[in-house]
C-alpha cells in the first residue's frame, strides 16, 4: 500500500498547475510589460515609471515592450494571446477597453474575457495645447478664429477613437466649429509634430504635453477635467471658459492574460497599492498631470461594464462612427 502511494506521488505532482508549484518562487525571471502605443506618449511614460517601481519591488527586471497600432488594439490583442504564466502584463486604458469596442468591428481581443485585471494605476483629463504661432491666448479667441474660417485649423491625435480625437470632436460640437483631424500612430507623435509647428493644436494627454508647456514650446488654453490640474494650476477648465461638453477622463489599468494565477495577481495588486501611496511617485505623477490610482481587480471589471455603454452615447453625439 505504501509503495503504491509512493509511485502515485510523482503523478499527482505532475497534475498540479505549474503556477501553484511556482508561486513560492515567482518571479524567477524578468517580466514583460506590453505598452500598446509608441514611445513618448502617456502609456509609454507611465509604463516605464511603473515598470521601474515593480522591478525594484519584485527584484526582477520589468521590460517595457511597445506594440503600437490600430488605436492600441494590436498591443492588447498581442497581450491577450501571451501565456498566463505570471511573466506577461499589459498596460491598457479605457480607450482600448471601453471606447474601441464601439469603433472597430474587429478588436482582436475581448476586454472582459481575455484578461485578468490587476488594478487601476492612473487617471487624467486632456489639455488643449496650441503651437505658439497660432495667434490665440484663450479658448474664446481660438473659437472665434475657427468659426470665422471653418476648416482653417487642424488638430492632431494619437489615432481614431483615442481620447485626443474624441475630445477634439466633442469640442467641435460644443463650440460649433469645424476643425480638420490629423491622425497619428500615437499621442506623443502628435505632440512632437505640434512642437515642430506641423499642426495647430492637440487635445493632448497631460503627460507628453505638460513638459512642452513648461518649456514654453506649447501654449495651454484649457484642461478638460472637472478641476484644474496640479501640473498646470493657472490653466482654466473648459467649463470655466464656458465650453459645455462631456469629455470623459481616461484611466489606465494593469492587466494580465486571462488565467494568470491568483497569487500572482494578488502580489502585483499589493505592489501597485504600495507604489501609489509613495509621496515620491505621487509628486512625479503630479508633475505629469496624472492622478495616481489603485483598485481591486473587481473594480476594473465593474468600470468596463459601466462605462462601455456610456462612452457609446458620447461617440454618437460627437458623430464618431464604427469603421
């Protein structure tokens, strides 16, 4: 009887999930963080800050891998197909998880069923920035020019359906203006061309725009958030200057491929919570115009379910249709 049990023991061990056996030693090698946009944008900047913090906490390198394309869809699809072994994570956002399902007939991933959420990590509104050559210093002056010469001004974005694009379309509806949309493969690229004077304005994420504003290379006219940004305290909100329009704030979230072991999710979540409570990180985020966030994995799923139908109404009002 004892001999039979001894012979069966290796078989039982082999049947145990690898993640259960490995949880005491995880992480045993470097982790990969997929950023679904090019370098220079908020997702990339945020990802590198979080990756460094996680590297320090876990004792293993966390390497950011940029996988841009199709409004972030390609990176999300790539991450969804990676092994759920605890060594692959994704930095996604409400733009891909909540907005893109309304814009693309084929996403390549299921926001609710292809991922195991870890935690929210940041939130932010946008900032309306113009090149200094545009002869305006207020939103009212910008609107006056745009109304007087429809189509004479253009605005850049990180691609169709990105927050900058949605904000630009909502702005046009709210102000009765006509602007020309110029699409890029990432928000950072749009801001770079704005600095170079190739386009007139961008409803940019805060992170790539704030340093350029502080350096005097761009002029900030307003922020889309409900309250003024700590990073740009002298810049009014759109509501303060009389522009009405629902421009949703963006949130970013850490995800893993569905099926990642619960102990790994719990450890990553705990590290995010600790990270976001750090005064040093809070100051770094404030400088970039980002709000540090943390949550339970369940809260991420709840937000996706709640905000997906709501953003559909915003897109419909702005005339942004599925392609």
